[in-house]
C-alpha cells in the first residue's frame, strides 16, 4: 500500500475543485524575482487535469501531463532509485527551457 504514496497528491487535487485552490503564490523564486519559475502554474494545471479540463490545464502549464504521468506510474517503476533515472536530466532541461521561454514571453 505504501508504494502508492505518489497517488496522494492526485487524490487531493481530484477532491479539491480548481476554484478552491488559493490564488496567491507561495513560489520563492517568483517572490524574489517577480518572474514565473519553470514550475509556476503546475498545481492549478494538475488540478484542472484531474477534473478533465485539459485545455485549461495546458493553459496553466504546458507540461502538466508529464508530472501527472510520473505520479500515476511511479508505483509501477522498477527498484531503480529515481536519482539514477536516465529521464531526470532531460526532464529537468525540458522544464528549464520551458521556463526560459515563458520569461521571454515566447510561450
């Protein structure tokens, strides 16, 4: 049962309507710089995704399906620790590039 811990955030986001999420930001990066961090909007995006509002979810954060899939599939992974995952560096780079594109108002 404990291996399904990654489903807890998904269950919480499914239980709370997107309109029930706080409208203020607790992002330290945004507080210090005034810029959106590469993850800003992810909680709202995941909430809308869990409620089947995929277009709105992608509006909040274009990469919302990636962490959703990771959280959903995490219990079924092999015994290899996530730190040694070959997917971690490319995913981090993808989120960083997306963040930079948002700063430049390209996306």
